[in-house]
C-alpha cells in the first residue's frame, strides 16, 4: 500500500432495478464511494445491460432547485445576518440526508416561494410607480405657485393664456420684446426659475397672436400642456401623498421579508436536499440496466469494503451481487487519490494539494515535507513572542469559535508552526524584537553562523529529497540502475562538495579536501552516465548526458535559495528591534499611553509581514527546491458520491450516531 495514500479498490454492484433509489440514497449517505461508468468495470456487461436513461425527475428537480435558490437569493438582502464572529461562535449544525428529506417534505417551501414571487412583483411595481411619481413631483414643484387651474386659460375669449418655458439666456430679451408698444397689452410672469430654465405664464390679446408667437419662437419658447385635473399645488400634494403611501407599503413589505430569517434558513436546508437529490438522479449516467436489474461501479477505499457490503445489505437484504477488484498498474493514472495522515500531519495536506496531488503509484510527500516546512517557517520568523502569540491565538480561536474542516486544518497548521517559531526564538534570544540576556545565536553578531546553518538545513532537505527519489526508483525492478546513477550520483556529488568545503574551512590539515575532489569527479562521471539512460539514440544519450551535468547550477542555486531562511529571520528581528528603539525615545508618560498603542500596531504589522513571508517562502522552498527532486504529482482527487454541501454540512447517519455516543 502506498505510503499515506489510501489503497483503493473497484467495486461492481448488481441488484434489482426497483432498488435503485434506496441504493443510491444509501451510497450517498455512506460518502465513501466514487462512481464511474459500470461499463468500464466489465466490458462484457454491454451484452446484458444497456445505458440507463436520464432520470424522469431530473428536469423537475432542477427547476425546483432554481426556484428555491431564487427565493434564498431574493431574501438575502433583507434578512439580517450575524457578523462573522457571531456566526463562528455558533456550533456547526450537521444534518443527515434523512433529516434533510424530512424537512423538505414537511416545510411548505412552495407556498413561500409563490408568496415571495408576489412580493417581488409588487416591489418592482412600487419602484416603477415611485419613479413615475417622482417625475411628476419634480414637474409640479415648478408650477405649484401658479395658484389657478391651468384649464382656466382655455376659457378666455379675447385673451390667450399659455404656460411654457424659455432658456434663462433668453428671458431678458423676451421681456424687452414683450414690452414693445405693439405688444403693450401682453402679460409675462415668471412662475419658477431654475439654473437654466424659466417657467412662464403668458397672457396676450388674440389680435396679437401672430406677433407674440413669432417673438416666443425666436426666444425658444416651449409650451407646456398641463395634464392634471387639480391645481398644481393640490396635484403636488396628492402626488406626495401617493409617494408616502408607496414608501410605507414598501417599508412594510421589506419588514415582512426581514422577519423571514427562519424561512431563509429552512430554504437552505431544502436547497441542500434538492441538490443532493439532483446528484443522485444525475448519477444515471454511470449506471447500466437490464429489464429487471441495475449495474453500478465505483471506487472505494480498501478499508471500507466490508462496510460498503454492510450498507448495501442494509437496504436490499440478500438481493444483490457485490464484487471487488484490485487496481491494476495500468489503471493507476485514473485511480483517485485520497490522502491519509496523522492528525499532526494532516493540516499540511492543503499545501500539497495547492501544488498537485500525488499520483496513485507515488508516495504522499506531506509527512516528509511537514517537518521541513514547520522548521523553515519558524526559522524565518524566529521570535518567541510572535510564536507564543500565534499559538495562543490559534488555541483560543479553536476553543471559542467553530470552523469548517478546511479552515480548522489551516489554523492547526499555523499552531503547529508556532512551536518551531518559539524554539528558534529561544535560539536567537528574541521576544517581540527584544533580545534575551542569553543567546545561542545572535542576529547581530552571528550572521555567518546563521547563514551556514541555513545552508546546512537546505543541504539536509535536498539530500532527503534525493533519498526519496532513490527509494522510489529502487523499488521498481527496472529502475534500480537509475536509482544509483540519477539519484545516488547527485547524493555523492553533494556529499563530495560538503567534504571539499569542510576540508578547506574546518580541517585544512587533513586529506578530506583531496578525498572530496576525487569523489566529486566520480560523481560527475556517474551523473553523465545516468543522464545517458534517458536518451533513446546515440545522439539523444550524448545530449541527455551533457544536459544532466548542467543540473550542477540548479543544485547550487537550490542551496543558495535557503539563505532566505537567514535573511527573513534576521530582517524580522531587526525590524522588531528598530520599532522598540523608536518607542524607547518616547517620554515615560507617553510610553504607557500612546506607546502601548504604537507597540501593538507596529509589532502587529511586523507579525503579519513575518508570517506572510514565512508562509509564502516556505511553500516556495518545498515546491521548487524539494518536490522537484522526487515528486511528479498530477493525481486526481477522490470525489465521494455525496451532497455538495453548498448550504449546510451533511454527515452520514453512522457518523452522526458515533458523535451522539
């Protein structure tokens, strides 16, 4: 069995067709199988079975999902939601498929959906009416001081009365024209004036109509047709009253929507149930059927085979045939990968998944990466106070708050990394940028020693990666020579380089340097030979050999990359010390007032930057300097046949019973 990767088996189940719904629901509740087309398990099955047709309820269920989703989305802006902290303080609620089904069949969500549609339609109508009334209000505001009904203007016999507008730039000229002798009986009154337009009442004799209209036309006059029955002021009052009524109605509707907090939550449960139901009916694409039976296949972890048999027997009795098959080597590339690690290592699986899951035939790099990543993380922060703060904050967060599994594992990872951070903080003698009286290594005077230590750390991890490569190649019967020449040769090269450095710097009076040079030459010869194994032709073998020698620069650059462990650790400590120095210049009263605030803010900034740098550069070292020595990746994640958990956490009945116990 592959290290830290669940061993998988294929299974094939044949049972009566009328058991389909019960079996699929049981498998979905089990949450430990991944389905694939049953025709892939046994090619001869096509002689007895045919592809199952689309489930007749699929379209109906999809429409229902759309309706429930719309209802939740519609309520989202109105329903008051708890703050992030309030939400995290509440324990996570877990539901089984049976509980979701019972809720969906007892909760009258269809009537709620219908009512919400009506409310939505009314709100849209209110919004349109408000816009129309707002335009009317704006229009009437300009004529409200005309204290007569405009219809009276049409009753004059000898006189013509009109309402209209002219640009402000023309008003003075219009007054001047209207004041001429031939128009001396005309009357002009400005009812309202905005920044650009004047709103006018004009009265003039019918016998002067032609002259007046020419004058008005020259001034850009636009006649206004009054559309209301009442006087402008009264019409304005009525419009405002209607607007007020609409606002009150809208407020009342939104208040009722805001009060539907429980319905919002219950709709989420219904949506989860329908989503799980759609997953089940959509699984018909994997199933085969005959006149009386159905055939389905999938992947299951080997340790769950007996439990799978029990789950099937629980719903169909003895009316089934269940067969298991080992995974063949040619099927490795398509076999799903499910990692399994100790609880201290599991939080680091997310880092591997960010890069790529291992292929089924590989080893899981998580347990090998975890100690190096944690130590490197601590070395790049290297402050006892920062590490203690992270450890305590993580512990308090897990104790008082309730996180989903993914976030909880991330918090666990940072809490684990806090331990080596405190350890290296003690080595450097740093606590919140202040140095202890005792120090194993000083970031001020022992820079060279810290640099050498970082390089040694990198040397060990690279050698470890090559050791894993040697192991992976050696365990294949046909790859043992490659293990010696492509992994062993580089291990000898690095050891030889270390011997030469030690002979030059530590024990120059010995023959260690000469021995190292001889071993280095032998390793390079082996590297060239090992490189030729990848070529298929003479020219290809020569090219591969020369190219393999160029990896010398890669290994040297890999070692140099580990100097960032020293650089970031020293930089973070120096920045923290600089902040403390700045605060030391404050007067004594200020140190205990604004000084405390500055201490928290400045060190908070340094903590954030230190942890961010350690997180990112720690990942970089694993991906580029460690993984490329032995790790291929490209595996496919195990996707269990279960609910998508878009709204709530769904657990199997067995797990819920275990939790209750």
